[in-house]
């Protein structure tokens, strides 16, 4: 059905559209940007060479071939230096190699450009937990919960890593306490042995007969 507007109605419609359409567009754009910033996740690189290298790195990392994975990922990064997916996977490879400090560097490189990247926040928090920086890891968890809540997979992964690190820290604290107690006991035994030895020497000297002079 064709709608016909009278001249006055057309004028009012045109004025309404001119007045409110730019605002609506701006609000829509703001909502889109805010949404993407609020729960940013990592995409794969566009360059097909970098994508192939990234996939090879991920496959190698899944097989436990950390060195192979790192080589492929670094080659991918040379092609696409600012790609978040490559940097985050490099962070995972660095953590697998026990290089948590290097991993944190990769994650922060992403967060400098994408402050709310969920994978980078979670990865940094996990690396911090593995380093024993539990308070900083808790801060990352709080930040993550504020962005995507308690139900998202990144939050769950960081909670698991933090829980594991806390258990390990408690176990290490108990071992350290046991070692200190054993060391203190050993020192006490040494002191007791030395004291006993000195007492025996003193008794032996007292028991010796006096030397007669001619």
C-alpha cells in the first residue's frame, strides 16, 4: 500500500528526520563501539600467511611442541605485528615454556590497544598467578568479572588458575615451615651435642690424677 503525505505532513516529516536521524545514528554507533569495547574477544589475522602460521602454532602448542609453536607464532607476528590473536597465543606458548614474565609482556601489548580484551586480561591474570603474584591476579579477576561477569569462560579459566596457585602457595608455605622447624631442631641438637662434649671433656680433666713432682 502506497502512503501519500500532504505537503504539510511531508515538511514535518522531513524536519523530524533531519533533527533526530543524526542523533539516532550516533547513539547506535556509540552502542556498537561500547559493546565491542565491553566484551572484546580475539579475532584471527586477516593475512592468510599469518593465519596459516597461527594455526600451525596453535596445533604445535596443543601437541606440547612449545619451541615449534613459538617459531611459527613469531613468524606470524612478523607478518601481522599488531594482531591480538597471535600475541595472546605467544603468551600461552611463553607460559608453557615457564616464561611467565615474557607472557605478561605479550598480554599487556594487547591490552595497550584493547583494554577490555577478555583473553588478554585472563591470560595476564593466569601468568601472574603462576608467578605467585596472587594479589595482582585477583585484581585481574575482579576486572574480568566486572566486564563479562562470573559466567564467561575467561573468568572461569582465571578462577581455576588462581585457585590452583593458591593451593600451591599454601603447600609451599607448609614445606618452608617444616624445613625451618627441621633446621631449628638440627641447630638445637648441634648445640646440645657441643655442650655435652664440653661437659665430658671437663669431667675427664677433673678425673685425671694430679702429676707428682720429683
